[in-house]
């Protein structure tokens, strides 16, 4: 199958996943101004066994800090805006899907931008989306780069 066909199929699958999420969360109904009470809700069960890691020393385990912060980001429905920002960080009032990831990690005082910038500088060849020329203003906000980074961290 040709590359364009695979890209088209991937786009359709992403659209369907997003539509399913928006439907389940009631976002579509809110947008249309329809008050619908859906019989299903999405819940997250957090395991009772947590690590003792608490990087920001707030008395809450890092896993919970990350989940709570990411959930807050999703619940506020930050408007989607894909823009290049000097310094890398968009304002709190806008963002893209990858911003949920780094913002969630910041809830536990984990600076994903710093960690990725360092890893990209040391392992540029592992990041095909960087194209050999790292750009700290955008690299940490790209899905393929986050994927490479998290896969490499899993192997450490």
C-alpha cells in the first residue's frame, strides 16, 4: 500500500478515536447546545499501590500529581492552537494534545522539555522528526519525538 494511503487511513482512525472521545465526554453535545445525560461515564481507577516518589515535596505521590494535573488540563478544555512559540511554551490558555503530557508532568515537578531537549541533543539520530537539527522551541511538543523519548526511557 502506498504511503499516502497509510496516512489517509491513520487520519481516519485518529478522527474516529477523537470523535469517540468527544462523544463519550459529552463535548459534542455541549458544543451543539444539547443537554444529554449519557448512561456511561469515564472513570479512572488509581491503584492503591503508589511509589513513594514525591519530587515536588507536596505530600502527594508523583503519579497522582501527574494524573490530577493532566485531568485538570483536559477538563478546562484548553482551546486547540498549534503555533510555534519562542521559548517553546504556549500560554496556559491554548495548546495541543502533547501539551497535556508535559503540563501533567509539571504537576510532579518533572520538566519534560528539559529532559527531552537534553536527550535530543545527546541522541539526535534517534529522533527522525528533528531532522538532524534540534529546535528546543518545538521538539518537545511533537508526538513522534515524545514517542521516541518515552520508548527510550522505558528501555533504561
